[in-house]
C-alpha cells in the first residue's frame, strides 16, 4: 500500500494547483481527524493514521478543478485522480467524504473519521455540526431536493457523531480545546 507522507500530499496538492484556502481547510480537517482518531486508538480501535492523514490532506484535491471545469463531483473526481496517481486506498476514503457510502455498522474506520471531521470545518474554522449544516444549506441548498438531501446527510452525520463519541473519553464540544495548531502552541 502506497501512502504519501505530508510532504508528498502537499506536492500533489501543488501539482493540481490547489488554492491555499483549500489547503488550509484540509489541514484543519486533519487536525480534527487526528484528535478523534487518537481518542479512538486510546480506546482500542484500530485506525491507520498515515492513511487517514493522507486522506484528510487530499480530500479536496479535485475541488478547484471541478469548480473551474464546472463538471463532476469533487469527491468522485478526487478519487479518480488519486487512483491515477497510484493511491487507490486513499482514493477509496476520499471518494466517501461527501457521501458516506459504507456506513460500516458499529466499526469506525478512516472514512468515517474523515467524513465527520470534514463536517466540523467551514473553510479553516472548527464549527459545530449545526453551524456546518446551516452553512451548507445557505451555500448549496438552492432547491427543495438539495435541502432534503442535506437534511438526510445532517441526520446521518449526527448519528455518526453519536456513534463516534460514544467510543471516546471526550465530547464533540471538547475538540476546540484539544486541537493545538502552530499558532497556539
């Protein structure tokens, strides 16, 4: 299994002309995912941290190309791009960061952690799920159909949050205090 390190992820983002604001978002998603994953691992849940880090850092690799070309869904296109780069394991997870296709029963895997962490970050700011879904509705909820889809995603995300934090020794509200970034350390 080939998994790029952080430097390799940054090189791929640069290769695909990823704007800085998307890189900052991806780094914040990794900050959130890392805290959640470390908590899960403290409680005897196995996760592949290098795979999770690469998936978080690369999850929006296709966002800018999809906006510029005005075609495709950035999760699916991103997965395709990563397969072409020889990273099928990362692609499988990236492909699920918008719509979690494999809910996995009771097991919490890397795709669940990325999906959840992405829903906790607006731009490069940690937010609650309520704030994130309000942002999504205001930004993407242009039709009744899209609002209904967002409602379904909201419900699934809150259930996932409950499942994840039922396994952790801290609460969702504690994330802000647990994330240490270079600016605050």
